């Protein structure tokens, strides 16, 4: 592993332990050249996934991109970072276990929305506003109306 500080390729592992609900290994590393310390994570990757966009364009699946979009939607929400990591790992495991290497972006978005809806409604609406490309406040109102349970009728 190359040192991020000095570029030395001969770094040493000082400590390894399970991370993220035992789906990754966290390694503390030390660089003997510059005495820098840094952390790396090692994850099992079952297969190389390819995201197929709605316009037909194909790109390699990027876990970091998924993580960024989920974390943005959960910004300033009372959700523990470990729970977010578990959710992201669960989504990736689900995608990898589907048996297909080509995954439509629409399916990824639906899975993320399903998981966010179960965890935090505000994060779910934030993600949906980008995923569904809301253009006006009416789009929000329509979406929120679908979420709200029907109000009981009262006889006056």
C-alpha cells in the first residue's frame, strides 16, 4: 500500500480489525519512511458491477458515489454513521447477490429509496427530490401527498 503522505510503497500494517458489521477489515498502517500513519479498509467484492444509465450509457459501479449521495440525503439527521455504513453495505451486497453484472440505475435508486424510507422520512424525501428530479414545489407537494396517510372524514 502506497503511503498517502510521501508515496513510499513499503508501508507496514500495525493493526487489523473487523469494521462495518464484519463486512470490511480496517487496517492501521505506518510508513517507516516518513512516520506517517493512516487507515485503509478492505472489502470483499463478489463481482464487478456495471451501472446502466437510463440513456444507455454504462459505467463501473462506484460504492463511494452511492455513499456520497446517501450521506448527503442524511446530512444533519439523527442517524448514527454506523447505521449508514450498514445500510450502504447491505445495498451493495444486495446488488452483488442479484447474479447480474449489469444493474439499471433505476433499480439502484429504487433500492436506496426503499432503505431510506425505512430509516428516515426526511432523508427519503431529500433523496427522492434528486432521484425523481423535482423541478417545482408542486413536485414536492405531490410526492408528500403520496406519503401522507388519508385523513379520516369527519361529519360536522
